[in-house]
C-alpha cells in the first residue's frame, strides 16, 4: 500500500523534496516519467502587494498577448499609481476617459471598477486574510467580481500565493499536457482530469506545472 504523499505549507521548490517526488511518482508512474524527462520542479512566485492589484493585472491580461497586455497595464499604472499606490481608491478616483485612453476596453474598465468596489466592501479580502483562507473559499469570494472566473483565481493561488494543491482543469495547457502525457487520442474533459488528479493530492499544483511543461517537449518525447 502506498504511503500518503507528505503535504507542504507552500509551493516553493525546496518543499518538493526527493521523498515527495518519489512518492508522487509511485502514485502515478506516467507523471513520474514526465518529471524525469522535464527535470527539477522550478517555479518562481510573483510578487503580491495586494489581491486587488494581482487580480486587476489578470483582468487586463485576459484575451491579450503578453506584450500588448503588459503595455496596457503599464499605462493603467501610470494613471492610477504604481506598486503599493495601485489601490481600489486610486482606481475609482481615476477618470474613465483616462483609463480608456490607456487601452482598456469598456468591459475591462467595468470589471476593474467592480473589482475595486468589491475590494473596498470586503468581498475581495485583504492580503492578510487571503493568506489564511482556504482555496475554495477564496475562489468563492473572488469569482463574485465581474470578469473573474475560477481559472483567474487559480492562477493567483498557484503563482502568487504558492498554494500546492490547485488543479486548474479548465486550463488548455494542463489538459493538452495531460493528453500528451497519457497518450490520449483527444483532449480530456475537465471532469476526467479532476477525477484522475485525485492521486496527485496534495501536490496537484506541481502536477499541473509538469503538465504545462509536457506541452513544450518534443513530440516524440511527450508520449514516451
């Protein structure tokens, strides 16, 4: 009988010890083979000044290429405030015309303003509280904001908060990596990935990271 995979408080690479790696590989040999091909787990957490700022950036990036989104967000920050000065109050005090001139669509402007209002009324919690909240609870709170779905919050959980057990089954890269790794003839449904991923607990974020890497492997190696 397999031993349970040891849990960790965060997704820092040093927490993913050789013992955890071996136990996870025994729980899923295909994932073990993928980890061996890709190499060490490497993930750098992005800075998190506030949930508001991180989610605002995510809204701006939706459906845009990285460089274009980065340029628009930089112009928004020039008008609202950079770093810790990028606050809900500052955004709501900025004229709509200025924000539209920065490159925001009407829908994204409305979403950012809704995010700002819901950050002020506590629907989107402050950072100190966010760090103590369960993943599902944070998803429930943040998806009440216009333009923010579960995937956006999952990216916050993984890449900003370093939560180790998040499985974004609606992510195209995760599902494509799963298809390649397990030699499937077509993309799996999110429910199928969710059910299969139970064996990866409590390190589903790590498994997701390796699924993303699987899409970068040479075709002849992805299904080896």
